[in-house]
C-alpha cells in the first residue's frame, strides 16, 4: 500500500485530476447510455419524446437564466480574487438564484402561454425551475475543486447520485404509471437536486455574501456577451437531430440519436479532461510559462486521439450491443462525429487562452460562425444524403470552430503556446485513420488484424508514456 502511495505522489496533480474527472464523466455518461435502452422500453415513444423535449428546453433556457457563470468567468475569478474565493462564489451564485426567481415569477404571470410554447406540463416546468435554482451550485463547487486539483468529494458525489438517479427514476415510474414521462424526469433528477441544494446552502454559508457590486459587475460584463456563444454550442450539438427529424423523418432521427448518445460518452470525457486542465493552463499563463501549456496539452491531445480511434474502430460491436439490428446503420455516423468531437476538444484548448485574457467577443464570434455554418450545411446536405451527412457537417463545423479559435488566440497572445506543426500532424493522422476505419467496416477480419496491431503498439509504449508522465513532475506539478 505504501509503495502505491509513493508511486501516486510521483504523478503530477493535474494529470491525476484530469484522469479522475475523465473517469467521473465517463461513468456519468456510461450510466446514462446504459439506462437509455431501459427507459426507451419502459416509456412509449410519445413519453420518451416528452423527456427529450424537457432536456432540450432546459439546455436552452439555462443559458439565459443561469448565465453559465461557472463555465467561463469563474475560472478567471479564482485567479483574480484568489484570497476572496468564498465571497466571490456566493456572490456569483446569487446572480443565478436571483435570475431564476425573477424568471419564475414571470412564468407564474404568463403560465398558460408559456406552457403551450414549451409543450410541457406544469409539473415539468416547476421541476425545471428547481434545477435552475440549484444546478449552478454544483457547477461552482466542481469548478473550484478542479481548480485546486481536488477530486475525492466530486468523485463520491457523482458516483452516488448517478447510481441513485436511474434507480429512483424507475421506482417513480412504477409509483406513477399514469404519468411516466413526468415521473421519469422528476424522480431521476431528484437526488441531484437534493445534493445541489445542500451545496447551495453551504456556498452561501461560507461566502456570506449575496450582493457585491464589484463581483456582480465583474461577472455580468464578462458573461452576458457570451450568451450567443453558449447558445451556439447548443445549436452545434442539437440542430442536426432537429433538422434530421424534420427533413428525413422520425426513424432517421432515432438511428442518428443512437450514435449521438454513444458519442456523448466520449464527449463527456473530453469535456472533463479540458475542465480539469484549465487550472493548470491559467496558472501557467499567469506565470508566463507558455511552452508548458503547449507541451503537456500535446499529451492530452494524444489521449483524446486514442479514445477517438477506439470508439470509431469498435463502433459496429458497440451498436450491436446497444440497439436492435434496425439501428445498425448508425455505425456510419460515428466516425465523422468522432472527428467533430476531436476538433471540438482542440478548439477548447485555444478558447481557454481567449477566456483567460477575457476576450470573450472572440469566443462568441468563433462559436456563432461555426453554428451558422453547421445549420447551412445541414440544410443543404441532409435532404440529399440523409442523416449520415449530419455527422460530416458537424465535423466540418467543429473544424471551422478550431481554426477560428486558433486565429483569434494568435491575435490575443503572440507567444508560441502551441506547436502548430505538431497539432496539424496529429490532426491529419487522426483524419486518415478515421477514414481507414470507415473503409474497414466492411472487412471484418482485416479490421480485427488492425485492432490487434494497434493494441500491440499501445502495449509496447505504455512504459514510455508512464516514464514521460513521471518525468513531468518537476515541471507541471507546481502551483505556479
């Protein structure tokens, strides 16, 4: 046991934090993926559609009501107000709480037209506001823990809630069989709301600050211009499913939805990696140690490439496990979606620099450009080539996003933070491998020979990778 602890001490904290949060998000997404076929069999298609509509509206409205304060400016605040973090956190949280209360009163005044516009029952809208009220607390808690390279509490909380959520959801559906959709949403989300409420109370208790002109101005001036950015991100991730349903039909949307749900597991992992990496990036920039950011980001990028290849190459087997034969054509969408996720992660590395220097207008411009392009490409190619085209248009959208973020990043910071030649090499190699994998889908034996070869290469390089991580301790494992 002592030997294990000594070995763990040699691994840089940011590395451990990234891996743990990657595991947490992977577990979270994995549970959701596993439960999807279960709930799809318990609920009718109409009932499942209601739960999907609820989630879509929640994702959109949360941008305006909570302002996503824990997603952007909060990392900057933890750097700028290092000695006053509790007060900053409670002050930021109070903005989201106040906006939720104000919006709820507006909803009460115009309840009927709003219910008709959203297409949701009163119970679901009420529960949505309960989420709006409490969810930001989890965001602030998680971001701060990541910033300090702490992961034990988030890991425990995540594991408990995401085990309880589906179990209590199934119990709720059995208790209220006449309202399965409402029961699924409310009971599945109840443990999370309770945990978030406890965190909310703790944040206000520790910070003892509801209003601060200084911190409110700091938050609002930075984040309000980012609303188009957050909205564009939702469009990038959701417009394809909506447009497929309207242009091709429900069946095509369902097949595409299976591949999309699978990709969410990897996307969650990538988001977790980047979120855990932001504190290291910010601290390195503050210390003007620019090359450190690029050097160790390359290592993370290789990790992202590895996961991307694994998902693409095993897509046929995964789809066979998750869905009936009617959904098998979903495999053709997964490779381009994987490329899109890779370019999305690459763009986030550049966007981190823009966020650090508070150049949010560039972030908004880049994301808006990619979202508009994605909608245009979907409108052109989905009617011609069907739902598979949406995977490629999404990949192109994220590629443009990465290019735009890189250009804007260079305008902000002239130092060579990232090695452009290395990034291009990694990206080109991944694109070639992904298209090779697509070609091999029709050749079962050859594909498994390639899988075996890749596995051997990975095994023979494990020692080198571990050695690289250990040797990085003296450079990366410092608080800057």
